[in-house]
């Protein structure tokens, strides 16, 4: 049924765009004109990924492609309707469900290009992603329905074929150069690497869920009891050089997260200026942590932790150098559903995150070359992540040893004949720095491995 709906929406958007081109409008202020003057957007993405594991451990590769279409009406008395969806295909891969015989686990990265709930499905991976109504009145806007979201902890995490989406009501007030206020109530999620929509509670545990604090497999999948996610935010510019933001995430009966962040840049002098950033995050369990049965709870009742993150850098016209640091306190594990997005800490590097951990020291250095809209951009980063022992389940949910990670990334934005085409090449290597306790499961797909990515995206 989904794929027929998507086909209908695709044809619908193309036909209306053609009518506009033909000038088939009689009343520029009417409802019909709002549809005829709508905007159609789309993208084609091809993504090749390969993981090379240590020595005799199994390797994986996959080539996927996705097409996405989105139609947005023009404004009618302040209202706009948006419809969008996508198809994804597995063009080429080895068996991503086949477990490595030594570690007894299977693909971690490549399987995420497709559908985690149906990893053997190769074609017709269709998803209705956007269906929302927007109302704009001056500095106020309200969006109701399925929509793409981008916040520090709930975000698109657009590192696969298709990103995350959420369903709910989102209210915004203010302008970019002044104070902005946001409030949202979200009750369904469509995580990347899936083709379904899930209630907020059922979205916990679609990705691998690791161990509980007692060292047993987590059992919270489809067991978390909550009605949704309440999000509040206030952000603004204290000056041209100082930006600040406060975010509040409240998941009834599960957890509460508060984030405060400030970013500052000095005046430019002698061709350079300096940048600084600071984050303070607090997480606390709420209610029974998701389920009255502690074995099925997402977070331990009464637990909580602090996370501090900072950065300092030198900025010139074409390049930037940053030194970043993050400390997760040893009180308990920091937990965030990986289905909802990646963490916003300054030491984050693509292909790994420090969610599910406590008592962490992370130090990362990064060099960036090229402005945001430049034709060619380069990124080089290296980080050292000192973690609790891999077998310390109370502070290490996924059995991750300490590691050093190096990322090399190149991005090219084409113009002229190939306007709309973007290329990304990313090479990641992680070096083990922790004790494995004789278990290759602590190494497989985690450390002493390389991850290669080549992505072509054409937007139209």
C-alpha cells in the first residue's frame, strides 16, 4: 500500500509542476493556484560502504541507492501542505545477516543502509516520510504531521541513504537574528535504516540495545511505556559573535535531558580569529525509566549523569583547527535512543558515538579546509576516547573498548553542467586502546577496523 501512495504523490507533484510551467492558473490567490504553484524537489543518492575488520574477522560491503521526492504547495492564507517519500534499493552486497563465526555478530554499518527490521529485503524499501500542514503568521509558525527535524539530540543523522523523521506538532516563534523559541510534542518516529513509523515508546530498541547494568541483554525493545517526547528550546544571539541555546527534552516515564550551549568567536585580526564553545548537559531518569519491570526499563530508576564538552579553535579564511574535549561523569551511563539521532558533543566523529557510556574522557583535534559552499572541502580529525573497561556493563552498555579514531573526509560540490551533484568520500579507522579480555566481540566492528564510504547525491 505504501508504495502505491508514494507513486501517487510522485505523479501528483510532477503533473502540478507541469501545469505551472504551462501557465495553467486562473486565480493566483485561490486554493487551486496554491497547488499549481507548488514546488517539487527530489534527490538521488548512491552510497557504497565497506567495513574491513581485523585479520580473520568477517568483512562487509554494500551498495545502495535511494530516490526521494517532495512536493510543497505555495502559501494559501498562511497554510502550506507538504508531501514526501522515498524508495531505497540494495543494488549489491554480501550477506549482511551472516554472522562472523568468531564474534558471532553480523554487519553493524552496512545493514543500516536499508531496513533493520527486514535486513534480507533488497528492493521496494518504500517510506512515506513527510505529510504535514504548516501555518505561518508573521514570526509564528506551526507544523503538524510528519516532518524532518534537526535539534542537538533529536536529529536527521543523515549518514545513510535516508534520514530520520518525526511526527507531531512543532511550534516556532522568532527570527534567526533574534531570540527564537520552539516547542514540540512528538508521538511517532521514523528512524533512519527503517521503512516504518513507530510510536515514541516502540522506537526504543530498533537498533541493537546492548546490555543492561547487570550485564544481561537489554530487554526494553517494544517495552518502553511513554506517550511521546516534549521538547522546549530557547536560543539566540547575544551579539554578532556570541550564540547561545537551551534545550529541554522530556520523555514521560523515561528520562529528562537539559542542554545549555554557548559559542563565541573573537573579532578577526591579522587574517584570523578564535572560536570557543562550551556545553553542559544533565540527564536524569523519570518515573520507572520506561517500564515497572526493571529488566525491561530503558534507564535505571533514579540514575543521572553530567556531560561537559568544550572546544577552542583558530579560524582563517580557508581553514580551521579545533581542539575539543568531552567528559561524561562516572555517576551512570549517558543514554539516548540511537534511533533518534546522534549526540551533539564537540568530540563526536562519524561512525562512532559515546552514547551508552559513563566515566568517559574524549579528546579530539580537527582540521577543516574550505568554506561551507566551496567547491572542494577537506576534513581531517583524530580523537582519543578513554572509556571504562569493555566488560564493565554498569558504565559501558555496548562493550566498547577505549580507542583512537582517525577520519579523513573529502567533499566536492559541483557546478555548471553538474549543478546539484555532491560527492563525499569518508575513510575511518579505529585503533584499539583497551583490554579485550579474550573476546573478539569487543573488537569486531568496533576497533582495529576501517570503514570506507563513497556517496553521490544529486539534488533537483
